[in-house]
C-alpha cells in the first residue's frame, strides 16, 4: 500500500501515522491513484466513529495540504481551478497541469511545489479526495451551472472556502437544505428535479 502511495508521489499520509496498526482506518473508498482501503472495526477517533454511524465520509486526507486561503488571497478565481462550475453539473478538480500553469515559475523553492513538480515530471497526478457528494442510494442529482447563473454564492453551499486550506465539509447538503431554498427562490421542488 505504501508503495502505491509513494508511486502516487506522496507519503503514506492517507493513513494515521498510527502507533498501533489496529487503529488504522480507511478514510473512504480508494480513488484511482490511491491505495485501497483496509477495513478494521476500530475507528481512530470518536469523530470517525460518529461519521461512520451517520454513514458520512470521514474527513478526507488530501495528497498535499493545498492552501485555498493563499490562492483566494492572491485573487485566483474559484473558476480558474474549478472550471466546470458555470458550465455544467460538476465543478471539477484541478489536475497537476493546472497547478503548473503558475508553479512552473511561482514559489519553485517551496517543498510542496517541488513535490507537485516532481509528480508532474513523472507523469503522475494528484489524487484529490472528495469532500462533498452524495451516496448512490440517495439517488440525488445536482447541477452547478443553474445555481451559478442564479447567482447563488459558492459559500452558501460550501462555507467560507476562502479561509480554508484544504476544503472542509462545513455545510451539510441535506434535502431540507436544498428544498428550503428552492421554495424561497421559487425554484422547482418536484422530486424528479433532484432524484433519479
Ligand atoms: C493562477 C496561479 C496559480 C495556480 C493555478 C496555482 N497556484 Fe499555488 N500559488 C500561487 C501563488 C501566487 C502562491 C503564493 C506564492 C507565494 O507565497 O509567494 C501559491 C502558493 C501555493 C502553495 C504554498 C507554497 C508555500 O509553501 O508557501 C502551495 C502548496 C500551492 N500554491 C499549491 C498549488 C497547487 C497544488 C495547485 C494546483 C491545484 C496550485 N497551487 C495552483 C498561484 C497559483
Ligand atoms: C446550490 C449549492 C451549491 C453551490 C452554489 C455551489 N456548489 Fe459546489 N457542490 C454542491 C454539491 C451538492 C456538490 C456535490 C455534488 C455531487 O457530488 O454530485 C458540490 C461539489 C463541488 C465540488 C466537487 C467537485 C465537482 O466536480 O463537483 C467542487 C470543486 C465545488 N462544488 C466547487 C464549487 C464552487 C467553486 C462554487 C461556486 C463557483 C460552487 N461549488 C457552488 C453544491 C453547490
Ligand atoms: C488554485 C486552485 C484552486 C482555487 C483558486 C480554488 N480551489 Fe477549490 N480546490 C482546489 C483543489 C486542489 C481542491 C482539492 C483539495 C481540497 O479538497 O481542498 C479543491 C477542493 C474544493 C472543494 C471540495 C470539493 C470536493 O467535494 O471534493 C470545494 C467545495 C472548493 N474547492 C471550493 C472552492 C471555492 C468556493 C473557491 C473560490 C473561493 C475555490 N475552491 C478556489 C483548488 C482550487
Ligand atoms: C440558496 C438556494 C439554493 C440551494 C441551497 C439549492 N438550490 Fe438548487 N436551485 C436554486 C435556484 C435559484 C435554481 C435555478 C432555478 C432556475 O433556473 O430557474 C436552482 C436549480 C436547481 C436545479 C435545476 C432545476 C432545473 O430547472 O432543471 C437542480 C437539479 C437543483 N437546483 C438541485 C439542487 C440540490 C440537489 C440542492 C442541494 C444540494 C440545491 N439545488 C440547493 C437555488 C438553490
Ligand atoms: C431540491 C432538491 C430535492 C428535491 C426537490 C427533493 N429531494 Fe429528496 N433529497 C435531496 C437530497 C440532497 C437528499 C440527500 C440528503 C442526504 O444525503 O442527507 C435527499 C434525500 C431523500 C431521501 C432519503 C432520505 C433522506 O431524507 O435523506 C428520500 C426518501 C427523498 N429524498 C425523497 C424525496 C421525495 C419523495 C421528493 C419529492 C416530494 C424529494 N425527495 C424531493 C434533494 C431533494
């Protein structure tokens, strides 16, 4: 597993550095480029146990600590990295090539930048873990574009990402959350609008 993580250009940081191997718990299903999860019944923290009970993904661990705050502070637009957001259903997550548009030249002396440069040079990419999303059994469909057109702020649904490093799941996308606003804004509330 560590070999796979190293091959993906990162340390085994998806796993608890963990003194005891029995407390190593997966942080969700493995994504392409990430090591497969090993399930144990033990959970490393009470929070993880609660997340598990509520069938909620535990806080994801990203391949590198990506600083949203730094980028938004330098006026890089959300859409620069999440370029699908005003065009269709998915916002999209940036590939390392997008990072290198700037980091070929910017901050090239910093360790994290050297890490992503090395990854790119090996033809590898960053395997970002998803923060938001629905379980398949909820059969929910979502589409960003109509919301952006209707001028719903990113922060309404994602919290203040501009102050976060890696994105935090700070807003729960429950059915009530969606339907309340649809009622207020006279957006459609038929079941089939959101469910398939
Ligand atoms: C539009 C330009 C731009 C893009 C695209 C971009 N960055 Fe940056 N990034 C910057 C700027 C500007 C800074 C601040 C540099 C400084 O502190 O002088 C920065 C800083 C960083 C830092 C902090 C470096 C440090 O240790 O101080 C990290 C880490 C980083 N970027 C990672 C990424 C990753 C990963 C991506 C791709 C997902 C990315 N960046 C895409 C412009 C960009
Ligand atoms: C009306 C609520 C809403 C608004 C407004 C919104 N999002 Fe989202 N966003 C969601 C939901 C719900 C998901 C999970 C969708 C899924 O998995 O099907 C999501 C997922 C994402 C993702 C994960 C990757 C992907 O491809 O979808 C990113 C990145 C994202 N949003 C960025 C943004 C940005 C940037 C903005 C503002 C320009 C924004 N969102 C505005 C609700 C919203
Ligand atoms: C320089 C590139 C960059 C910019 C600019 C940027 N993001 Fe991100 N965003 C990322 C990367 C890389 C990730 C994956 C790591 C993480 O989850 O933090 C991400 C993840 C997210 C996620 C979590 C998606 C999911 O469900 O997995 C949300 C929500 C998000 N960004 C919203 C925003 C918003 C809102 C803005 C503008 C205020 C913004 N981002 C600006 C690069 C960027
Ligand atoms: C803050 C307000 C707000 C929230 C929260 C919100 N929406 Fe919306 N939604 C809107 C508005 C406004 C529209 C645009 C209606 C239009 O285009 O006339 C819309 C449109 C949509 C559409 C497209 C409808 C169509 O006509 O095809 C879908 C699907 C949708 N929303 C699903 C969701 C889901 C799922 C959530 C929760 C994760 C959600 N929305 C949360 C305000 C919101
Ligand atoms: C505006 C979007 C939207 C509309 C309209 C909508 N739902 Fe949902 N629904 C959701 C979301 C989002 C979830 C997922 C909640 C979660 O994961 O916590 C959900 C979850 C559910 C669930 C799973 C249990 C739960 O509450 O989490 C059921 C059952 C359900 N919806 C039925 C319906 C029915 C029946 C209608 C029509 C009367 C409807 N929904 C209309 C967005 C919507």
